[in-house]
C-alpha cells in the first residue's frame, strides 16, 4: 500500500546504543521545524508498550503504523532507533518501498569503546552495564542492499545534522505550518 506523497521525506537513522541517533533526530527536527514527525523506537517500545526488543515484537508494527500515519498526514518522518536488521529489516524495506517520496537511510557507526563512554552519560547508565551493552552491540548491522549511508564517529553532531538536511532535501523545504 503506497504511503505519503512525492514531497514527503522519510529518514531512517539506525545504529548501536550511544551512536547519537536520538540527538541527530532531535537536531534534524529542530533545524526543520514543524511538520517533521519523530518516530523513536525507544519511546514506542520501552515507554508506550514496555516490551523487550525481540523478533516479531509488537513495537515493530507500531513503528511502521506510526510512520505511515504521519507520512499520509503530510509530515516528513524520521524513524530512529537501534532497529536491528534481523528484527526490523523487513518492515523498513516495505516502508521504504511503499513510500512515494524520497527515502534516505543512515547508519551511525560508533566503535564499542566509544559506545561505553557515551552510555555513561545516559539516564539508563545505572540500569544497563557493560555486559548488557556488549550483548546489544552489533558491528555494522547494515540493512541488505547497500541502502544505508554509514556516518562514522568522527562526524560531529552539527556536521551529521547538516549532512542529513542537505542529502534529504529538507534544508531546502519550508516548515509545514501545523
């Protein structure tokens, strides 16, 4: 089922814990303004549904449904999260194929050692330790077909936001008054 319009932009941000996905998504939204929906895996999975990340989990469908709803309502959408390729890949592939407008996917790659450093400053640092982070970490867990642009840890937050705004064409689009 086709979704969105030729003008709507779909941006997928993936990567390991501590890669900067949420910060980049927030930066893109801040830069763009109104009319850009953030569909965050952590919010839908951990807050709304309070479920574990596993194949076939309900949050996969909820992420898909939320992104599709926002695109059909005329919003540009940023879907962000760890979004493991083996759990979410099929849904992301369908969403990409169904979207009428441009779709861009990015994988934010941060080495495990840097993940540990970044994680130490997160609110859940007391609850999740190095052992669990090692279990979660997947080196370059890319989606099939070479559809993702890999952005390394050497790219600063402003540089990454700038790149995504330019690559996707969001930088040239007007804010949607909602």
